[in-house]
């Protein structure tokens, strides 16, 4: 959305430089992965000084205990102004909580689709692909995803309480009833019996049962056919809308918004502005 100079250098959280940010603070229970009872999240404009810029692959190697000392890191990944051992401990703690949150989320109805993703290596002169490889599903991506979802939910709940009908939400509606009936009949014809499409939770549990008891081909067919019936997620305000109209079906969240990516999504900037207005009024 922004020029590369801004999004990759001037606005990005690069090591050893101060960056203006919007932060969401919350206390979590390490045993359950939920927000600590009796506490409320806090939002504030902040200054972040990052000590290192790591990628998913490196963090995964740390979680797999393939990288255990700072000497194993390339120079550009070595932490600045922070101990490597402390960062590793933080990674393991955050991952432990994130995995609990992820398991709980799917148990309560978030729908997971096992879409295969690929990366391509291009020839520098012709820009034609010379290598293709399937991207692995790794815990380090799940780690970041769970805290991103948490921040987006907490901001949505706060705005809904204090901004009322001005709140900008990311809504994802349920499948059209007619399409749902046709989908159920299709699954029965191909031998996928007992699929329950009542709501996101029953769909998630049906998908998990196919994953455990069915074949990879059946799971692929289920994923692809189900995806074709889903509606597109949209941005909505809550004025004159029923709660079911602004829930997020795929994630199975009552409310959800986009807060965490202001560099690449304009909607996040709007949410930041709404949050600023609400905080000033408080």
C-alpha cells in the first residue's frame, strides 16, 4: 500500500531504531492461554525499539532447538541491546501460550483450511520460475497469528463498547441456506457422511473428523468445495445491523477487526484513528 521506502525502512520495526507504534497490552494466563481474569487490555501510542529482526524459519529452528546459541546466528540476525537467551525464553513462552490458544480456538469452532501454499524462485534475468517448493506449515507462523488475532479481537471489542455505531468491523457471513443444503447433498453423494454444516463449530469438528478418519483426497475435496460456497469477508459498521450480520463466521468470533497491519491495509489506519478518538474521549 505504501512505497517500499516507507513500508520496508522508515515504518518497519527494524533493529536499534525507535519506531512510533500503536500497542495493545494484556495479561495472559499461562495455563489456559486466555486473558487473565479481572484484567482489562490497555491501548496506547508507543515507541518500539526492536532488538532483532527474525523470520519465521529462524524462529522455527529455535523452537526445534536446532539453534541454541547466538554464535549459530548469521550476523544480521544477532540481537542488539538484548540477550539472546532471554529472547529464546520469550519465544518458547509465547509459543506455549499460542498453541493453547490455537487448540482452544479450533475446539470452539474456528474453521481451518489446509490449503497448500508454494513459493517460487525466479531467474534474475528472465523472471521465469526455476524452482517451486511447497511452504511448510510451521509453529512460528501460528505463534504470530494467534497474537495478531488476539489484538484484533480486543480492539474490536473496545471500539464496540466506546465507539458504538462508528466501529469498523471485519464481517464474514454464514453460508447461504440453499447452498448449504446443496453442499450437504454433494458430500453425501461422494461418501462423506455425517458432515454437519449447521454452524462454524460443527463444520470445524466435521473437518477434524475427516482429517482423522478419512483420506487426504476426501479432506482436499471437502476444503475446496466448502471454500467455493463461502461468502467474501467485508468491512461493515454496526449501525442498523443485527449481531449475526457482523460476526466473523470463518474465525467464529462475535466481533473482529483489522488493527495489526497499518502499513499494508488502509482499514487498519481507520481503526487506529477510531481508537485514538475513543482513547481521547476516555
